[in-house]
């Protein structure tokens, strides 16, 4: 038995599927199936009940999963401690990012940090805020950038930026010449929104409901560029943060939304309950200082 057996087993349990676990681990399904079968032969008991459509842990599987989780956590902490001993000459930071924000400031900070600590690497994962919070809570990410407010009983956080939303629409749209649009004027429009993993989706729905209408949503998407493309082909309108309206397709216009304006606040979160590597702690400290400097400019 080695740590890979345990880690692959844990991933199958989390994914509740051999195929999804294989995708998450970037290996083939036959590879993970064979490894789990070998693991079962080694421990001498079946770990999953396979007669049903949904994978179910056997009693032995539940016991091994509980202990495997503890062992994997201890192994991860050992790697972290070794990174600490190396004095930031090596390290790895896992960061969750929303795919719909202007990353200029974030990348500026990361670039400065990399110049100071070139041996520390970064893993960047694009997800909506809900998925990022879930991943940070499960210790699958070290830190994440999410829409505030967050769950303060679970996460620490520092504010990153605050801005309003604009409506984007095709330049031929009757509203394209306006300087401002009241939100209720959009009641009869076709909306292209973010999918349900995005807190912004909830924010937009709540704002529309507050002025008396439910938006007619014709499509949900997770990719900002695809949303913009759909608007440029006159498929509908969308609400996006104003900072990413600077380099829009020439066929799209961005107009300020009022009564109410829709705003978002972004923050960096990390878990109150998981051990943070020295590299992650140093990056957080470095980032906080850089954010203070930005505010004084």
C-alpha cells in the first residue's frame, strides 16, 4: 500500500464515480479502476458496492476512507513542513480565480511575488465563487478570490476590489446610445447570465426581482468571452463588471445601470481551520502590503 492508493481511493469517494475521479486526476478510467482493484486485493475486502447504479462504500470502505483521509492530511502537512524548512526556496500555492474578473491587479501582485521568490510555483483554477469556497473549505485550494460577503465562520478574508456592473448589448440595440439605463427598463430583454456556480448570478436575479421582474434567461454560461460573443451576435444582453468592459468587441456597447446599480466586492479568502504553508502565508502577507500600497497611490 502506498500513498497513491489512498489518494486515488479518496478521489473516487469524493467524485462518487470512477470516470469523474479519473478526469480529476488526469488519468484514464482503466488505470484508476485497476489501482482500486489492486488496493482491494491488498486489503482483502471490497471497498465499494458495485451492484447499484451509484457507488456505495462498504463498511470496510467507510473505515478505510476515514483513516485514509487522516493519513493523506498528515502526508500533505509533512510536505508543507518540508517546504517551510526550505525557507521559501520551494513551494506551491493553489489559488482559485473567478473567470469573469479583470486580473490585472492580481497578476501584478503575483509577478512581484515571483520576482522575490522565483522558486514558488502557482496553480490557478478558474471556478465560480461557490465552487472556490467549497474547494478552499475542503483544502483542495489554499486561497481563492470570491465575491463578498463570505462565510466568516469558515474563512478569513481580505478585500481586493469593488466595482459596479454595466449592461452590455449590441451597438444596434435601441438602448446602446443611452448613458444610463434603469434596471427595470431591461424587463423585456433576453438575458445571458452566468451559471449557478457564480454568486453573481444570484446577485443579478435578486436585483431584478427587487424592481419587479424575473429576467428572461435564454442562456447560462461560465466563460466571459463566450457571453460577449453571444451579445455581439444579438442573442441577448448581459450584465458584467465595469472593469472588463474596456476591451469589448467593437459590436458591443456597455451602459451604466442605475436604480439600483449592481455592485460586487471581491476578496481573497483562506480557511480558518486548515494549516497554511509558509509559502501561502508569505504570499498573503505580501499581497496585503501590495493592496495597501495600491490604495495610497
